[in-house]
């Protein structure tokens, strides 16, 4: 009985509540054992999934999404911004952060494809059990990590540490526009092969960045990615064939410039701020993704044919913002960092 907007809002509220535990991140991670915090929040995240079959109103669904958003924020902070850094030598931490982020993207595409594929054949309750099982699987991996002992600290209860880093907000907002486009596309297309093609595009993008564009400038890599995004969006706008949509999905995956923005955002932080920069990226990525999903659900009912042109406009705005502001601002901040 829900409208598209109500359903989209109930899903997207997850992104907003990811910010709720943020001011307490430093206190949580420095006061308690990091592995224990991660295990407990993962268990709660998986457990909350099991409640979905028992709620019958959009308000209760939104409430469960809010709880999961807050829990997922803590999980992301403890894993991507803390444990990954703790188990990695200093010289390899950028590689570790990048690898963690890529695994997150691959997981997103695989989850979308699997969810769309199994839903017609399995009941909703079974789908919920699968989600909880993946959460438990992640939980069982955490105890395998060997984390060096750290004495408990006495940080303030509220701070921006391990939450938001103002120094990275400009490239973060620039990147948010890219994830917004992906959120719109995800909400608009319901086809598991489409998501698999995006996944393949992610893999191709990773290979291109590592072998073909590794010695090019940051600007050239951004322009290449945005060109692929534009090509994919235009192909979807002008063609209705399935094969064209799969090629478009491949181009969208190749055009994931968010990986370059991530490198920028973990290069800008000063001493001991890497975890905060990483968490800022994760939060803004999720907000853009879910914001795009919410926007598509509001817009589709009235003007479904214009959604690709809106995405194209956002893509152009993102590129212009990078070319005119973000690029020069980034290199100026990096020069100041070296002084």
C-alpha cells in the first residue's frame, strides 16, 4: 500500500542514521576492544535482519532500517577505518584501504544481483535468512584477525575523530555526485545480469587503473572515467534493448571514478587522520547511493523518461566541479601538507 516515495524513503533512511553514532566513534573504538565492538555490532546487524518478516507497517520498516544504518556505520568504522589499518604495515595501508573499498563495491554488485535473482523463487523470509547468514559469516571472520594490543584511552565522548574530516569534504561531495548516479540507476533497473555487468565493469576498471592508467595524471583518469559514465548513460537513454543495457552497465562499472576520489580522500588527511578520512568517504558514498535511490523513487512516478538526462546532467556537474575546483584545490592542499 506504500507509494514509491514512501518505500524509497523507508529504504534510504539507512544512509542518514549512519551519521548518528559518528560523534562517538573515537570514544567507542579507543575505550573498548576493537574486535569486540565489531563482533557485537555485526551480530546485532544480522539479528535485526531477522525482524523484517514480523513488521507490517512502513514506519516499523523504516525504524529497522534506522537501527541497521547506525549499526552498519559502526561496523564500517571498526573494519575499514580501524582494523584494516591495525593489521597492515604502514607502507601498505593505502593499498589495504583501497582493497577494502573495492571489496565493498564488489559485494554491493553481487548482493544486488543475488537479491534480484532469488526473490522470485524464494519467500521474503528466506531472503531475510540469507541476509542474516551473510552477516554471521562476516562475524565469524573477525576473530581470525590478530590485532596488536592497545591500552584503553580516555578520549572525549564526542568528537569528529574517526567520523568526519572537514579537510576531505570538497572531494567527498564531488564523489557523492557519482554515487548518487549509481543510486538512481540501481533503483531504476531490476535485472540481475545488469548488476553482474556492473560488477564486471568494476573489475575492468580496477585492471585499467592498475595497468593502463597507472602512470597517467589524476585528471586524465577522472576524465576517462567520466567519459565512460556519460557513454553508459547515453546508451541507456537512446536504446531499449537488453544487450545495450548490459553494455551500458559495463561502461558504468568502468566509469567508477569513486576509486580515484577515495585515493584523494585518504591522501589529504594529516598525521593520525587516515581513519577519519576513510570513514568520511564511506559515509558520503552511502548517502549519495541511497539519496539517488530515494530521488529515483520520487521522480519515476511523474517523469520516468527523464531520469537518464538528470543523471547525465549530474555527471557533467561532477566533472566540471572537479576540473574547475577540486583538482587545483587538492594539489594545493597536498603541497601545503609537504611543508
